[in-house]
C-alpha cells in the first residue's frame, strides 16, 4: 500500500524560529510536492522536486526553502517562521503526472 | 497563467438529491483535469481524472472544452459523500497540479 508520512501532525512554533517539516514516501516516486491548505484558498503549491537535489518553485515559495538529499525524503524549511505561515501543510508524491498521493498533513501554528 | 475556479464554498443537498459541483478552468492549451476528495479526518485522495472517463462512487465528470468546465456530478447523493472536493488542472505535460479553492459538500438526511 502506498505510504506518505509526515513527521508531525501538530506543531506549535514561535515567530522567528526555524521550522523543519519532514516528508517520507516509500513508493520510490520521482516527484514530491509541498502544498499549503488554507480555508477559502484551497491548495497552493510551495515547492516541488522531480529528482534528488532538484527543486522548483511553486506558486508561493517566499519564506520557504526545501531539501531533497534522498529520493524518499523531502523537507520543507521555514527559515524564520511568521504568523502568516500558520497553516496545514500537505506533502505529496507521484510517479505519474497528476496522480498524487498525499500525506496526512502537518498543522502548524506560529505564535 | 492557468487557473481553476470553484465558485461554491459550500454546497448543501438532501440525501437522494442530484449533486453538481462546479469547476471551471482557464488554460489555452490541452488540459488534464482531476477531482480530489478529502473525507473528514482522512487524507486527500484522487477521486477521478477526465482521461479515464470512469465513474467512481457514482460520480462522473465530463470535460467541456467549449465551456472550459469539468463539473462533478452524481444523480443521487449519499450521506457518505459529505466531504471537501477539489478540482485540479495539469498543464503543459508538467508534473504539477493547480488546485481550486474547494467545495465543501454536505449531504443532509
């Protein structure tokens, strides 16, 4: 069975902290994605990666960076967390274009 | 730039009534459209894709290029259909999807 896991379900951080969100997939997929999900705004793509050490900006990359050192792991980094980054963060992976497998999400609260 | 519009934030229907969740897109090329669904306390998952032309859980969706629409339909709503539905667009042969803002479907008894 396909599996995408995220390191935390809930996270509370303070403004200015550096935050790491981890995502691991066990399907040997080339492509991995980070979205944020906000009520009324839907899902917005932050960054994606189509291979190890490769990354591309999505629609809202400002304030975020990513790391893909191994094929199965894709990390999202908030260099200096701000309150407007309070959100649900969803990781996904895919082998075939358009067919995404999502993780359970990390709900991040920045105080 | 590509865009997906879901005009309804919330759609409330009675059990047994027909359901239509609207989705319009803007893209000048050849699009590929998807519907994703998120049930309460579950992760987001694929419901159907237009190229498959299949019915999943009684839902169908037809791509109308003239109206740039991909509405999701079901003739008789069930309580278990209550969920958040997202329409998504893939463009230019790329790997990323552009999602709409979502429609919360509530099926009332």
